């Protein structure tokens, strides 16, 4: 019940135990084509999707170094630790950063982005986060995309933890560069980053002057655009790509819209359960359906005891805070392979762990709030 | 029977089918410690080993960008496509390159390296390849290490395909930066790069001025040096790391020296089989025990027919040439999970495929040469 790496469905796990083909065989390349085609459907895009052996941050850095040149003016719209990462990467590469910082727990203010766009005449790019995992907040990508579309800037979105889990329409929302990781909504082990590139982004690849080699989009695009079967410039993470094909099958069997709905239900159930225990949510609006952050800053609950208790006694992995929220919150994930029973069990375990750690909690209060919500929802 | 990605032992495959722990749990970090400790033994080093979610080339680029600053003078000692990669990466980052090119099929001339070292007064680094996969040649890392040791330069070795398969002593041979990939001698799926850093290399990390983020060794070292349990700055490729622990167990059960000996036997058996069929080896000395390159430049055999025939009829993956040897050679791998039966079967299949493609070949000649060698060797 962490916000990723998530639990992996058995069918996806078992797939990695099969003998592995060499990546230059037609068999593998056909499978890779299934993956790329499937991801286009799941990401709601016709854009070219590049696949890299890297964690999500590698995909973020790849996006920066392939879109920009030294000194380029960029807006970073941040509302947490992962938004800040765009600024950190941009700084490492000498970009001129115009940063918008929302209070952690709140979403990026679209009007502030609109104002900032007007104030930067030579704007090269706008970077933000879809689902801010560090705070459990969803940003309004559609509205920001509308603003960036009218400029020469490219719109770069960290969709690592949110895409696949919450409604996301790459093309309709005018996202030029979308970064997605394997270990969240796609229910895979970590180790793959996907980047979907619009035509506007592909043109930018040709002029970008930041140094690059392994993460070169030009090298990647050469093996994707106009090719019958996709390929990668360097050895791909074969086992993870084959697992991805399996995961896409599972998602499409359920239907991506149904996955989104299930995610929304599990998130709402979790929030209701937590609130019924007298705990406070960090966010007050724009709730993420990927992860719920519980605010412990009033000192009534020690978040590290919750994290340790759930793992030690029940084997449930959740996470504490990161960055400036370290030691101040705990986070319950509900992304991927998570159902009603998982939420019920987690809230029940949470009640026990809270009680044992000396917190004021009425046993059963969280569970019954979840039950009542699920009863109303039907099955 | 490709030179990697190699066949994966069942015990390693099956490991990826187990439920996966979150990477922030103590259970995972203990497993990760086993991996790092085990790799130190297999690489014969006390140096700090960083683990990255990336293919081997990512590890190579990481080494360049963490060791050097723009304009630094480096020697690239190349004898094939992978040696050339050091030059390509160095060029992408604006280094001043002094290149030594051995004829493809021959090893790097150690005397030429010695001369070059004398001619570059402000030498910052020397880069070369242990096993040149594109030609099936092994370079004399020990002798080059001896030369570089006496300078202020760091010695960087691409051990991606060779380490784990052929005798390699990182510390004894004065290798400052060793890059190893997962999909060769370690018998894992592709997707992990390991980099072992000497004290000299670690000092260089502090002064290197090339831009970096995901591949920052400074970030990686902070979580490794002096820590009880190792960690990575970004989400690690959990499933591959756990598979690595299993692979290390298998290698140490056989004994790393015995793995090297088996590799040498399989390589010699392959060379004898190939030669008994009237085929020519590309190399004439410094044979790699990882891969045997068969020279088809006299036109008697079409290498693409061999590659297609072995895969299509027998399901045996081998590879053709790359770079300037494309269409001119085929390569038989014998690294990792390969035994006598694999070599016998491959040579038998090769005979059939050659015969069917119209080449002059005496059926059984290759197999019996292998058999006689194995008989002499005993079991």
C-alpha cells in the first residue's frame, strides 16, 4: 500500500520467470510493438513513445536535456518534492528557472502559471507534475496545457506516478513530453521510463544543445519513427518490457476507464476511513487517487510508528514523508493492483497500530466508514 | 548463444516471480547489501560499487560525466565498436580525445598506450574495453592499469561483457572505474549497470564539472560510503537486484574461478569446432572467452543466413557483426549459463545450417572436433 513501487499482479510477476528472448529477435520486437501500441492507448496519445532502461527520474532528466539548450528560460510549477525535482534537474543543466511554488498540500495555481507565462517572453518550456506523490495532490494538467499550447514552449509533465491510475489525456491536454514510470499505475517492477513526444517536442530535439548520449531522444526516435517494428538504441530491459505487455493486457481487460474509477473509489474509501479515525488529510482539495497523505503535524500521531507498525506487524509497506514533510506525515497508497479488501484490511490494521502506539482512536470507526461507503457504492 | 543478453538460469528467472518488496524496507536493503558485497567478491575489489537502473552504456556515460570536466584530455584505447563508444560519449561531452585504434580483430597495443600516455602531459583519464564484444578480443587490462597507475589519470574500463566471465582483478589491476552490465557474465536480464569506484576515482567525483543528475556518483556515494545498509538515490530496479542476489549465489556455488575455467573451455571448444568446419576466426590471438567471431569476409558463408537459420530452425539466438563488421561476421557467444551440451548442440546445428545454405561443410567435422577436445579435458 505504498504509492509505488506497487504490488505486482501474479500474472505479471510470473511472466518474468519465462525464458527470455534476445532483444534483436523478431519475437521480442513484436512484443515490444505490442507494448508501445498499448501504451499509446493507455496514455491517450498518438505521440511517439520512447522506452528507456532507467527509473522515472532518468526519464525526467532525459526530457530536460533533449528539449533545452543552456540558458533556456523555463517555468517550473511545483507543489512538492517531485515538482522541485524539475527545478533541481534544470539547475544542474544551467537553465534559467522561473519557479512557481504552491504550498505543499495544495495544487499548482493555474492563474499563477498564466501570469508567469506572460512575464517570460522567450519561454522555452513549462514543467510540472501530474500527481504529486509527496503530498497526494493532483494538478490541473488540462488547463496548464491550454495555456502552454498558445506559446512556443514545450509542456513537460511528470506523469510517473499518476498516468495509468487517474484520467489522463496526453493529446487532448496538449502535453508535449509525458514521462511515465513502470512501478506505479502500470503495476510493474521499477526500471523502465517511458517518454511520449509530440511533434512540437520532436522538432525541439533537433535544436536542443545540452550534452547527452544514453538518453538521446534523437537516437531513440531514429529507431521508432517510420519503423515497422520499434527498437531501442541500447539494450532494453527485456524482462520488464515483456512484463509490461502482460500488465497492459490486464489493464485493458478491466478497461482503463474502469481502472481509473476503481482508483477513485479506493482513494475515497481511504480518505473516509482515515477521517473517521480523527486523522487529518494533508490536502483539502485536488485529492490524488494515487496516494493519501495524512497530516501528523499536530503531534497526536507519530508517523514513523505507523510506518514501522504496519510493516512489522502486518507486512504492509506504506511510506512516511519526504523532503520538508519528512517525519510530519504518512502516506497510504491505493494505486495499481489494489481492491476493496486491501483498503478494508489496511484501515483495520492502521486502527490497531494507532491504538498500540497510544493514539486516541476508536477501534472499528475507520473500517465502518469504509464499509458504509462501499455499501452505498454497491459492487 | 548470443554474447548477451544471455540465457538466464531457472533459479534466477523464478526469483522474479516472487512478490516484490518495497525498496525502502529493511528486507530489501539487506538483500541489496548481499548483492553489493557479493559483487565486490566477484569483481575482486574493495572499491565502492554503485548500482544504476540503466543498460551498460548508461554506466559508461555515468563514468565519463562523473570523472571529467569540459576539455579534459583523455586517451581512448579502442579495438572495436564498444571501444569506439568511449570516444563517442567523450565527444558528446566535449572532452579532448587522444584515440588509439587497433585493427578490429586485434587487441589494443599496450606499447601504443604507453607512448600515448607520455605524449599527453595533462592526462585526465584512460578508457578502454576489457572484452570487445564486437570482435571477440580480450585486452590486457593489467598491463594498461600498471601504466595509468603512475599518472594522475583515472583508468576506466568497460567490463560490461567480460567481468564475471573471464579472470578480472579490479584492485590488483589498478582499475579506478569498472563498468559491468547485468546481462552477461552475471546471467541476469538487462537493465542494471554497476560501477566500482577506487579512492582515486572518488576524489575525482568531487572536482568533475560535467553536468549530471540521475547518474550523479556524488548522490550515489552519499548513500553507500559509511552506511550500514546501502541505498540508491532513485528507485532501484528491485526485481533485477533480487535476481542478482540469486545469480551471485549460483556463481559462488560453482566458484568464480571455476566459472572462468568453464568459460575458457567452452570458448576453446567453440573455436575448435568452428575451425574444423573450415571457417576462419576473426581474431588470431587474445581470444575472448565470452564470444567467438567468425570471419566471413571471403564470401564462402553468408553470416545473415547463419543467424537466421540457427534462430528459425533451432531457436538458437546468435548475432551478426556490428559497426564496420556488419554483414561480415557472425558471433557465437559462450558466456554465463552455457555448458558442453550447449556447445555440442550449437556446432551440430551450425553444420546443418551451413550445409543447407549451400556452404562447403563436412557434416560432423565440427562436432567431432569438440568431442575430442572434451574427451581430452575429461569431466
